[in-house]
C-alpha cells in the first residue's frame, strides 16, 4: 500500500489502483491553517485490510509536518484521532470538545 496527496484529497493505492481516499479542504496552504477533513472512503473490494487506518495516519502525519491544524468532521478521522492521543494536538485546543477530545 502506498499513499499520495493530490488536489483536495489523500489517496491510498493498492494493487496499482486507487483503493480509498480522504477528502479535505483548507482555507489556506499556510502553516497553522485548518485542514477540514470531511470524508474517508475505501472501496468495498479493499475492505478489511487496514487501508483506512493507514490513510488516516498518513494524512494526519502530513498535516503535522506542514504545521496545519485539523478539523475532523469525518467520523472515521474523528474516531481515529480520539483513539490516537498523539494526534490530539492537531485539533485546535478551543475546538477539541466539539470533536469529543479533552479540552485544554
């Protein structure tokens, strides 16, 4: 499995084809700009392989490396962040409770 960022989404490639994606939008490409993650999908024929989790980790690590904050409107991404405390700091402190995270 490999990952890539393309315009407005991250993709996971499996068996030479796009097997899933995570849609995002950002108001700005500047550091600290919020990255709105609003939909994650893996094609049914690729289900059960852990692709969605790998895609979530890739996208969140990318956001962290770029200095972006994350607004996890996608329920899968939100759940992933809740389960992986190392990504809690990506969600702006003042908005964490909105996404089921401990506030600061």
